[in-house]
C-alpha cells in the first residue's frame, strides 16, 4: 500500500471511531429529558434549602425581639400595676378597673410567650432536640389526653441547628394533625441513628390518612413537611391504613 493510501485509511478509521464515540456519548431525547428534570429538581431543592434557612433565621429574630423587647415592657408594666394595687384605692370602681387591667396584662404576656415560642421554640436553644421533643410530647398529652411515647436517646440527637429545627417542626405538625384529624388514642415518635442516617417515624392508631387527603389542594401542612425533608436532602413516606397513619423519614447526617 502506498503511504498516501495508508494515511487516508488511518484518517478514515479515526474519523469513524470518533463518530462512533460521539454517537455513543450523545444522550437520547428521553435521557436528555430525564437529565433536565433531575437538574430542575436539584435546583428546586437547593432553593427550598436556602429559603427555609432564611425563614428560620427571620423567625428566630422576630421571636427574640418579641421576647426581649415587648416581653420586657409588658413585664415592667405588670410590676407597676402591682405597686398601684398596693396603694389604698381612691374608690372601689378604680380598684376593679386596675384588677381587670392586671389580668389582661397577664394574658398578653402569656400570648406573647406562646407566639414567640411557636416562632422559635426556646426549648431547642435551652436543652437541644431531645428536650424540645419531650416538652412537645408532654404538652400534647396534657392538652389532648392522647397517650404519646417518645423513643429516642438523647446522645443520638445532638444535631446541627438546621436538622434539629426541621425535625422539631415536622413532629410539631404531625402532632397537630393527629389532634385535629386522626381520632387516635396512642402516638409513638421514634428516632434512631444508624449508618450515618437518622430514621424518624411518627405512628398513630387513628382512622388512617387516605390518598385523597394527601392531594387536598389547600393542605399546606403535609406539603411543608415534605419540603422541609427535601431541603435537608432526606426522604419522607406518608402511609395510612385502617390501623392508623405512619410518617417515615430518612435523613443523611453530616459526619
Ligand atoms: N394523622 C392523620 N390521620 C388522619 N388524617 C390525617 C392525618 N394527618 C393528616 N390527615 C389528613 O390529611 C389532610 C392534610 O393535612 P395537612 O396538609 O396538614 O392540612 P390541614 O391539617 O391544614 O388540613 C388533613 O386535612 C387530613 O384530612
Ligand atoms: Mg395540618
């Protein structure tokens, strides 16, 4: 073979191989659609993650302002009021008015504490997630008379603030839903750490959530739960049967 023919044959072979490789790397339209959908989902989850962070920071800020500013002001007013009540009253009508004002001040302080604690549960800052969940469980039992068990080990629940807040909010929403919709008599909240993951389950023995309940257009509670879990890169399954409802969450934990 002449050298020019050899060169031509080699070039043709190379071109054929390149074309073959390019065709092999080229995704099919279906693969491309799937890759686009995956990229869109990853983008949405990253936005959820960032937005949730901003929301929690804002909530914590407003809760602190309410507590430290307005809360202090109301507490001082109440001290002044008790000093006034210790003075000999000018007339009984005046004393009655002041007693009424004192009661309203007390209920304003109580509402303010409740609102601030819904915005940012102080228990999370004071004692961590285990302590905060214990106080949720206790309040739930007291308020609704439904038995509620928490199965968890305190040492396994030392987590970063973002994860702790998300879990606290999810359990809070689940308990609210159980009280409002489930007609249950027992609840079990279990948290377990294994192989770099945190497994959370919330079970009740009520009427059981139906598929149609999960598709209600104005049901923002379940939607919020899902978004919180996705925002910390976990997954969530909500299932119902005539024996009750189960919410199962699996979260990867940073090392
Ligand atoms: N534990 C539960 N047991 C039975 N039904 C439930 C439970 N949790 C939620 N549901 C149903 O799912 C629906 C959606 O819940 P959610 O998104 O929190 O919205 P909301 O509580 O505002 O109705 C509820 O309206 C209810 O019908
Ligand atoms: Mg709800």
